[in-house]
């Protein structure tokens, strides 16, 4: 049981390049999330998927797109990377049972945009 | 909690002492709160949670206190150990429809041997 896995662990892009961050969970959770964390700050929600087939914007969605490929996988795409998107990206999943929303996090992807 | 940018508040304690980390949350309608621990280079790790219909919950060496009157949350760690050194975040379930958490900016706990 690996929990939440993310690939790649590190990535360097040039301004304007595109890439997709991958996330998968093996806990049979319905809900999945993408956050970004800038130095010395808390996590901010980019997009989330409450269940397979649905996605919704979070606090900072501009410049990103997501795909909930199936129940296990939730990907984040940067179509045209900008230096402001340099950050650490975390994927999380949650079962959302009985009103609790404990989210389990992956190890993160450290992205630098030059 | 509001972001404090690059300079996280830091709490320094001696090994074996008790630690208290505080958090002010933003929305009186939030119904669920979590404390996370984040070690350097890793993702946040769940510590303990509490529903808004409770004012105290205890785990192993940790206690969370909720004061809804002043929108304040605290995490108490008993007999702090070097392995407790990390950044601690509180998070609130601000919008049950959105089903996402809003995170505070964090407090760094440094445990001195």
C-alpha cells in the first residue's frame, strides 16, 4: 500500500514549456486535490476532484488544468510554464467519510521554472 | 491564519518539555480542523483532527484544543522529542461544499537536545 505517489520528484522547465504532473492513490479514495506550497507558506488549493468525473477550481487555478483520469489518478498540467509557478506541488486524497476530511499527501514535486 | 511569507514563527523548546503551537483560523463556520506535521522535503503528515462540536481531543502525546469563541486552535505536544522538529500547520475545512482544506502559514518547532 503505497498511499499517494507523485511523479516526477523534481523538474526544471523553461518559461513557456509545458508539462504534466502525475498523481496516483491506492486507498480507493473518492476525492483528490492539487496544492502548491511556496517557500515559508502554507498550502494553497489549485484544483480538486470530489469524485471521479468531476473537477473544480480551488484558490489559485490560473495557469493550470487537471484531469481525473480514473478513480486512482489525478494529473495537473501546466500548458505554458511561468517563473511564478516555481513551487512545490502536492497531491492529496481523501475518503470524505462521516464529515471528516482527513487528507493524505504525496511526497511532492519540486518544480523550477527558469 | 494569514500568510507570514518567508519568515515562519519559530518555537524552540528543550527535549522533554511540553510544546504548545497556536493557530488562529479564519471562518467561524468551519466545522472541521486538522493539524499536520511537515518535515523538510516531505509532504504534510496527519497528526490529529477535531470536529467543531468538540473542544478537546487527545491522541498519543498530542492534544488539540478548540476555542470557537475566539477562533483559536492549539496543538499540545507532551514530552517533546527531537523527532518532533518540523513545521506544523493547522488546516480548517472552510467550505464543506468544496471539500477542501485551507491551511495556515505554519509554525516551525525546533527541539533542542
